């Protein structure tokens, strides 16, 4: 049962089986009830016909019943004695008494004359009075009859019957109960036929359901198996340029394949970025390390030639590069900045005041009455402002300006401009990539590794903001850091 197809086929089969069993039982119960009601109605009609004859004071031995073989009749009095039965009735059950020998009640008046014997005219006036019908008519109970099931033996054959019991009152005031039956053979035969058909058809239908479910599920999951095989091959080969097959349908499997390919594309880009990052970092680290080693080897051999300032500069460069690489590693690992409230205007003033060795003095434009509060990491945002100022110092001719203002929807905008050559429009996205320098020779000599702007944009994005570049009025570049304000 580890196969999805097997579980789906079994589940569908069980559900259909339960549904069919429930529906089959309901059909059998309804069919049995309807046929039993029909038999009861037939028995009621016969019982009322016989009761009507008794109400008209027809003698017991002259009662007429239709189709006595199919509708046995038994008449009892108030004391439960049998006063009349239909022809050829040999045994009966389910009517309250199983006697089938007529024993007319002595209180029956002139309605029956005992067991049907009409010889007794010479025995006295009492017998003559009993044989004389009383004037008037009796009545038949118009209420609902009593129904019950039982058996009867007619002409040597025993069968099940549905009995209806109807009461009638003779003109002499004697209350009699007529029990008339209708055969249940049709009901039993119909129910048996339907039940047999269900017992034969249910397994066949369940086999069909299981087979169809298995085939449909197999066809539906075939693309999934193709995706699995291709993913296994990609994992074994470590070739992230491969893609899983996408079916032409627009169902969930097709969407799964497209999402898988999109994930593979993102993974390939990430791995490639990591490889490029490692290669570029190794290249950037190799130069200052080699320079520092050379200076130390020369100093060891010729102490008078040791370039201490150059060694210190290379060490500082290594330290800055290591710090940048460490911060990028933390950002790539998903580190989230703290949510401390801080004044971005005050942070800008503080960062500018600490820059004592800049080539060009930085002009600060921060309104004193403004409120520039944002939520984030003070250290990371200070790093962004410092990187933007460092970039402006490298490219400016004579002026670097930093300003803070509020924008629409309460955003806080920090703008850093210079009067340098600016950034060509086609390069304005590329400069935010790691280890990208538009002038490799000059920026490497100045200590730039091409990580400052990449770090600045990553930090801005993790603070819910963005960093863009455009043209400044002075003709140089204008970098804008936009962060959501807390005001």
C-alpha cells in the first residue's frame, strides 16, 4: 500500500462498496415494504368483502370468497372460536388462533346454524328462532384493519401470507373478526431476485471501479514519475541546467512541473552566484595577501626597506574585505535586522561627523524640524550610508552632498549625490551586483572590492525599502535610499 495508485484504487473501491451496499439495502427494504403493502391491501379487500357478507347476515356456510387458494379466510367470534374457514384450508398461523375447524358460536343467532347443518326443524322453537335471520343489517368496522404475517396450508401447500383482520357486526349484534390472507410469494420472489442480482453485480462493479481507478490514477501520475526520474538524474549528475518535462495539460501536475523548473532555475542562479562569489572573493583576497606577504618578506630580508604604511594599508583593506564578506554571508543566510526605532537624520549627521579623512568635504542637508524615524538595525543602516558616501568620494570631482527628506506615504529618503561622471543608464542595475566595478583598475587601487553597493541594496531590501541610482543635478550620480517611516 505504499503506492498512491493502490491507495486510490482501494479507497475508491471501499467508498463505492459502502455506497452500493447502503443503496442496495435501501432498495430491498423499500421493495419489500411496497410489495408487503400491496399484499396487505389485497388481503384487506378480501376481508372487507367477507365482512360485508356477514353484515348482511349471510350464513357461514354460504360465504363467498374469491380465489380461495390465494386468499385463505378465517372467521372468529368474540371468544376466539372459529366459526368459518375457506375451502381447503388445513392449517393457519398468525391470526391469533391456529384452529381451522368451524365451531360456530351459540350466540350467533341465525347466521350460521353451527357447522352448516340445517337439519333441526323438529327440536323446538329455540332452534327455529336461531335459524331465522333477524331483521335489519349489521355493520363493518371502517377503521384501519390489523395486519400481520403468518403461514397457511391450502390444499396441501404451505406458504407465507399477509393477513388483514377486519371486524364486522351481524344483524343479531354478534361481533366477528374476519382474517383474510394474501400470498407473499411475489414479494419473496422479487426481493430474492433483486438480492441475487446485487450479490452477483456488486463484485463485478467493484472490480470495474478498482480497475478504472487504477488506470486513471496511473495515467494521471505518469508525468509525476517522469518528474521524479529527472529530478533523480539531476541530483546524481549535479547538473542544475537540466529541467523536468512539463506536460501539455493545465492541471496540478503541470503546475508542479513549472514550479519545479522555476525552483531549479533559482537554485542554478544561486549556485552560480555562490561560485562566482567564492571565485571573486578568492581573487580579491589574493591581491592584498600577496602584496602584504611580499612586503613582509622584503622587510625580513632588508629591514630598512620595509614599507610599514603599505603593510598597514593592505591589512586595513583585508580587514574591510573580510567584514564585507562576513556581512554578505549573514545576509545570504537570511539574517533579519532588528526593529529598533531610530532617527535617520541624526544617523546621517553622526556618520558624516566621523569621516575625518575624506578627500572631499560632505555637505549635509537635514531639516532640523523634520521627523525621520524608521525601524531597523542601526549598524546595518549606518553601513549603507557609509558605503554610499565612500562610493561618492571615489567618483566625485569637487562636491558630495547627502540629504534627508520625507516622501509620500511617510517614507524617509536619504539621497547621496556627487558631481562625478555619473552611472550610464545601461549599467545602473549591474553596479549593484557583487564584485562589479565599472573601472576595475582605479577602484582596486583605491581599495574598493565592488561589494559596497551590493551590501547597501541587500540591507535596504531587508528593511522593506529600496536603493536606486539616477542622475544628479550636478551631473553626477544620485543614489536614493527609501525606507518606510514609522510616523
